[in-house]
C-alpha cells in the first residue's frame, strides 16, 4: 500500500466517522422526509450529511471527482483521475424507522474500480474498510467471507418474497433469510462472514456498491451483477441491474440458478 493510498484510507475513515456523528444527531428525529423520486425517500439528515462529507473530502482532495446520491452529478467523475463515490446514508428507510441498519459509504475510485473504501454503521459502531490488494477489516480485525458451498440451509440476506416469486423455474431450497435495508451493509456483512450471501434483482447505483464492493472482494467474496459481470464505476450510467455477492463456490451456484431461470423465461 502506497503512502498516498494509506492517506486516502485514513481520510475516508475520518470522513465516515464525521458523517456518522452527523447522521446520529438526527437518528431519533430524521426531520422532514420527502421523495426525490417515487419510492426513494430523502431526509434532512441525508442532505446535511452529504454537505458535510463533500466539504470535508473535497477540501482535502480538490482534484478528485465527486459522485454522491444526494448531489447533482456534475460530471467531474468522468474527467478526474480519482473520484469520491459517496452515499451519505445508505438505508434511509431503516434510518427513518429508527432501525440500526444504515451506513455511511465512501470509496475512492480510479480507472473504474475502488482503491480505498469505508462502510460505517454509526448506530452499531461497525467500521468496515479495505484497501486494494491489502485485505478487508472490521473494527481493526481482518474479515473473511464464509466458506459455505451449498444453497440449502445457507444464510441469505434478501427478502423472502424474492425466492417465492413465480418467475423462478426451479424452487429454491430452504434457507435462512434476513433483511437489511442498506445494500452496502448487506455486502459488508457477507464479506465479514456473518452472512453467506446476498442477492437482489432490483437496480442499484454506484454509490450503493462501490465501497462495499472493495470490502467484499478483499475479504474473498465474488460480487457481480445478475449476469455474472463485475462492476465498474466509471460509466455514464450509474445504475446496475442487481447484485450477487457470496464466496466463490456459493456465488457460482446462485449465478447458475439466476441465469438458468432467465434463459428459460426467454426461451420457453
């Protein structure tokens, strides 16, 4: 890890802690809740945390681009060598409901891939972080993805309704499922080996994924879209089609099932 990379990671950790303090100051009362688009709530806490993070990070690295869920996309990310990719509060619905399953997510991206990343849950004081080619950590302890290699009985972070949907060609085996509103938190928990996998077929954005992607990858997980393609974070389009994240063996099984169902639906 170069000195510049170490400096970036330290900066992200400091920023995430500041963002966490800001978010928690609103936790008992998130302020006015509006919808920036249908079914996408935003609170005063989201907006204030975004302003704080942008001021702190861009002052420290004025030559970095910026992409955040709560800021207009100014295009700086497309020309800058490195870019901050930020979600000030990922899991806003959980935050509004007073559930401790939201995170502050920050990554530094270069050439389409994250180099440094932090996913911080301030309510539970869990700091997940990673540096490219240097492993992943939670609260200064190394984390590793689960070695689970079978679908039956696995621990899956996803809604029960996903697996009960009639669109699946073959029924899923019995498994333990759980829900976390923050996609980044789900991925980080898989990286930490606390859950075996997470799956969603709903669209997600760069800011939901960039930081958690690096953490999971450095912990030994495979993360991809539902077609098995790895993510890049330097595209004009910031929306991804969905997420599969698990250890290598389990990722293969989940991907196979997703692809088989899609193929059979397309070619009845």
